[in-house]
C-alpha cells in the first residue's frame, strides 16, 4: 500500500469532519471559536484520529462510525498542545510553524480555547449514543476510556510528573511513566476506541492495546530526539526546549544513539504484535514505521 496517499486521504477526511463539527469562526462569541479553529487547523499529522479510524477498520468496522470519536481525540490532543505552549508550561511561541494560540489571542482566551476543545470533545463522543451501529454500552465505555486517558491517570498525570521532574535526574520507570501517560495514553486510547467501535473481540483489543502502548513510547522518544536534531523549519516549533527546561527525556538519560535503538525496538515489537491481523494489520505496521521516520 502507498502509506503517504493513505495518510493524506485520511487527514483530509478528518479535516473536513472537524470543519463540519466545530462552530464557525463567526459564531458568537466569535473570538473563542476563532481561537479553537486557529489551533485545530494549524496543521498537524492527525496521527491519533487516523489510528482511531485504522483500528476500527482492522477489526471490521466502518470509518464513518468512527469519525466523531476520531475528531474528539484530535480536539483533546489540540487542547493539550494549547495548554502545553502556555508561558506557565513550556512557553513556546510557535506550534506547527505558526504563532501559538496565546501569542495570537492572549493567554486568557488560549486557556479557554483549550478548555472549550476538551469540552467539545465530549459533545462529539456523545454522538455515539445516536449511532445505531454503536451499542449503548460501547458508547458509554468510550467516554470512560477517553476520560481516563486525558485525566490524572493519563495525560494530565504524565504532565504533572513531567513538570516535577525538570532539573532532576529521573529513573527509567519515572521516564516511562511520563511518556506512557503524557503522550502514550491518548495514542493508546485512540486505537482502543476505534477497536471498540469496530466491535473488536477480547483478543483483538488486547493486541491493539499493546501495539498502542509501544507506538506511544516510540513516538515520544522520537519526539525527544527531534528536539535535539530537528530544526525550526521542519519541526514547526522551537527546537532545544527540552534541554532549556532540563526535561526528563530518553536522550538525556541514555544518549542519542541508544535512544534511537530503543525507539526502533519498541516499533519493531509493535509491528510484531499485530501480525495476527495479517493483511488487515498492514496499515498499522506502515503507520508505525512512519513514526520512526518522521522529521516533525
């Protein structure tokens, strides 16, 4: 398969759905909707929602059924980026090559735009209750899954430990905790929710969950590496921020060469885990390879 075409087509599908779902930029109060759209449509690979769609298809589900959940996942991811860029967090002026939300709209509106996207995500997740293809227990299960993934036992918990670990030497367990929760939890949940929408059985969900955890770890290690080796033009954000803030990263703990080997090992294991899906799982294998090969 041509993975570049696949990713491009899926990104366009998700962008069109987001444009349809989100309030228009002229809807009152216009400034908050403009801020939400500024960050949502700033670019981005749409990796997480694409994984939601792919996981649903792998177990026999349809893309149309998974679209509201996929868009909800992207709203949550974007909310986390808006808040991550704030002066009180990573204090970044650029995201995806354009000024960050707080640089354009001010810190107050940026905080509210992040809050609004997180809240709107659950409005989208509630749409599953209206889909005849989604059994009511699955619709509730997905809301529970996503809530945990972006709460104190997921994304926020990882962010807390990330902040507390600045300027300190951390253990491998602590570093894995940060990566598995701050980044990995939403990636894993992207896959799990897609699989649930596709009515995956117990074994299928187990395999896809393990795949998601490994891809999530590899993604963040690669992100750490790019913060050192990447440049502003490709990254779309300021490189060297991890070093500046003395963040806990794999390169800081193991060095670049060993970190690259670890990322490759995690991805090879992820690809191996989905072999039982045979040809249907090929798209997930190709997406995993793209994680390792990305330059932003």
